C-alpha cells in the first residue's frame, strides 16, 4: 500500500510542476520500482516482455493506417 500511495503522490506532484504526462508516468514508474525494492535493471526486461504481445504492437500500425487513408 505504501508503494501505491507513493506513486500517486509522485504522479500528481510531478504533474503539478508542469512536466508532461508521459514523463510523469516514467518518473512515477522509477519511483515505484525504487520504493518497491526492485532493481532498476529489471525495467528493460519488463518492457521487452510487454512488447512481445502482438496485439499491442498492431494498435499503433492500425492508427497509422487510418491516418494515411
């Protein structure tokens, strides 16, 4: 519960400073990993596993195809 609260506080704090949402989500993720006791070197492995799902890879290409049409 502590990690969740810390992530929410960090997210809204970083947003209130004026940092864009995408950067705020990245900073919040790093704070969550650090406060959760995880090693930061796990992040690239988690990202690689998340992009192995072909359905998620197809979504940006469908959007691109719709914009081209």
